[in-house]
C-alpha cells in the first residue's frame, strides 16, 4: 500500500472512531480540543491535522508542486 493510501486509510479510521464516539456519547468542543489524557479524544484534532498535512505533502510531491 502506498504512503498516500495508508494515510487515507488512517484518516478514515479516525473519522469512523470519532463519529461512533459522537453518536454514542456526544462531543463537546472542549472534548475535541483540550480533553485530558484519559479522554478517548485526547489530542485527536492534533493527530488528525498532522496526518492530513502529511497527505497534502505527499500529494504535492506526486505532482511536483508545493504549498
């Protein structure tokens, strides 16, 4: 599996976990951005954004472009 496909797979898995958690328990803004380490969404937004940025970098590299 290529790097791009692996990143997409990870992002989709994260989205599914987030949606499942939201449907089960609901998500408050504080849960998403500043939850403590014991919370299932701890650092979710940072991790998701880091993977998304990696995907953008891979796409630019493939096309020979830049941000």
